């Protein structure tokens, strides 16, 4: 009996080892000639992504060939959204809708942002509120309307077919919106640069509530909301430019729980819920967290030694995230493949420059992401 148990234990150990034997292999790369901060959007056969020099691309996901490109003459940091035959994105405060088949302009909206809205008047960071303003509002789609945040302190609702603005919401004091709106049950949730969260009822055309997420502003960008949201049951969960992960009740905006990082780094990555676990990345704490979402208990964290602005990918027992040095973009970037259940590191892939673009699946075992060196890369996960 003991011998059988030993044999069974050895077999289970081998199964476990084999399940953690994955490696990354680069399938193809494509040099787009300019820094890539935007996250790629994958739809059908194509990858859609823009670059810092203002070129927006449609790329064949299998071959890495450019199908078409469109020059906005501004910078692109916004992740695109594909709705039917249109691809929608923001570039330097102008919103574009292009035909996915040929890249033809269907409509655009120019916000004409006044220079005084920017915090740093003497700056080399064109279109940025500060040196680390690398995240733009990602659009969401609900019942024929595209919702997007703007630099001049609004959330716009835009008819996806013709570009008509059907909703125009103002934040308090016209605070810029870098967060990505989320719509659930006809309520749109978003946050602003001053750390205020809004819940607006699209049926009643009124705000259900507004909630400031901190008491004291410790520095000029403390508490800025610059990520997406997730909802778990009745809880709205999001990160910000401070060390606090906030959770609000969707009914009235009251805090349910907070999670504080002891290293005081921003918890600013985009959150995701999978199998009743919350996953979110941090910046100067260099950590990917797994957190129980009802009470905020940390289950594990993985310190990869680099800043994490991005949203992880989850599949079965895997968690994949990208990272880079936010203070030196030219330093190397790393893609991590972790065991989702315990945070143990399975394998990594290093790039010449940082990665501030979230990865996306193009197949079950293939991911795509953009790099600061101007290259789009596709990695295959090998067993």
C-alpha cells in the first residue's frame, strides 16, 4: 500500500512539473517605427493598434502583415474598440471611427483641448497631463452608443454609426477622465483625475451618486483614477494613483473595503476577476496581486521588479502580464507567465525596451502586445 502511495505521489509530481513546463517562443514581430503604448485590440483576423507617432494599423494576426494604416498626425495611447465594421479610437484628443475593411475615415470628433488644462505648462510631453500620463480612456459599447472619457473633463456618449454626440457628462471642476468607463444594468461608472468616482443612470439621465476616494491629497497626482473597473456582485473595484485599492458598493458608492500596499506603490493596473479572484498590478511596488474580492484579503503577490500599468491575461491556470521601467522606458521589458493559483513563476520573455501595452490573446496559446521599441510581437506558449 505504501509503495502504491509513493508511486502515485511521484506521478502527481510529474504531472505538476509538466503543467509548469511552458516556455515562450516568438512567432513573429513587426517594427512599426514608433513607440507603442496602446494595447492591441484583436478582432477576427486582424490586430488593431496605434503608435506614438500617430499611425493607426490593421495587421494580419497570422502573418504579421500590414493590411492598412491611417495617419492621425497626433499620438495614440488609447486601446481601440471594434464595433461591427468600425474601429474606434482616440488620438491627441480627437476621436476617430474607421472602416475596418480599408481604414477609410467614417467620422471624427475634435475636442480642441485648451493648453491651460494641462498641469505641467513647461513640458515636452505633448498631450500629457504629466510625465507619467501614459494611459487613455478605453471606449466601451452599450446599446449602439460608444462611451469614452476626455481630457477636458467629460464622458461622451457617441452614436457609433454617425458620430453624433448623444450624451455629454461633466466631471466636477472639469477634471480630466483617463479611466475607462464601464456600463452595467444601464449605469455607467467612471472616475476622474481628482479621484472622484461617478455612477450615472442612463435611463433616468441623472447621477445616482458621486464619491471622492481619498481625504487628503498628498501630492498633485495623488488618487487620480487612470484604470478600468470590474464589478463583482454588488462591488465596484478599481485602482488609482495611490497605494489604496478601493471597493465601493454600486448602490450608493460607500466603501466596502480597502487594500493598502505596505510599499506605498500605486496600484494602477487594470483589474480582472476570474474564478472569484481579483487580479491587479502595481507600479512602484512591482507586484501582481491576487486578492479575495469580498473582503480584500491578499492571496498571493508576485514581484517582477518592474512597473505594471497593464491588464493581465487569464486562461485556465495561467496568468500573463507585461511590465517595464516607467522611469526609463528604454530599459528592458518582461512578459511573465505565472501559475494563476499560487503566483509561482513559470517562464518569462524579455524585450529590449519596456512594455506598457496590455497583452491580448490571438489564439488559446498565442498572445500579442506592443513594445516601447516600436515592435508588435506575437509569442506562442509551448508546452
